[in-house]
């Protein structure tokens, strides 16, 4: 069984990017942490990052039928992308939306997610731990 960890624009800058908001871990650190966690449950993890909306859409399409779930931080596309929302709707793999920062205590334009209505749920404001919590939500899902 496999999970996908997918990160959108600017998240390749984690560790250097506004560390007071996003923390000091790099994306590679986070990917390693989540891989280590899921391995203890006999799950595998494939991690991808892209700064390009179309590439994220291609990755989501290709996930169909292959993954048990997608852990997705769409970055700023959260607030703008109808195309990513439609991509999520086009596959049967469930998606959990993750944000490192608490978007609700930030600028108004971060309060709305166009993707949340087509995701299973959201993990918001818990930092890098949020990715692991999303992974556990998929792994420990009641059948
Ligand atoms: C983010 C929140 C977004 O509003 C922002 O554009 C990001 C990161 C987060 O993880 O907190 O790039 O998704």
C-alpha cells in the first residue's frame, strides 16, 4: 500500500522560506519523517513537489488507482486553482489538504480554500507534524 506526499509551489524553499511561519525543517526532512512513519505501518510513500500548476495536475491524474491517499499541501494554489480542484474531483483517490501555517489567522485571502470541498479533510496550523497526522488518518482509517 502506498501514499503520496505532494507539495505545491514554494514548498521546495522550506527551511529557508519565512521560517517563523513555516518552520526550520526542509522539505527533504519532512519527506524523510513521513516515510519513516508510514514504513512502520508497512506503507510506502512517494513524494513529489512542483511549482507548476499543470504538473501538479498531471501528478494527481497519474495517482489514480495507485495510491491509498494523497497528502497535499497545494501552497498558494489552495486559494486560486479551480483546475486543481477539478483534478482532485477527477480521481477516486482521497486527498487530505495540509497547511503548515494556520491560514485562518493570516491574511483574508488565505482563509478560503477552493480545494477543501473536494478533499476528505484538512490539517491546518500544526506545522510539519500535520503531514504525519494526515498520513496516520489514511493508515488508521476505519474500514
Ligand atoms: C501554505 C499556506 C498558503 O497560504 C501559502 O501560500 C503557502 C503555504 C502552508 O502550508 O501554510 O505556500 O499552504
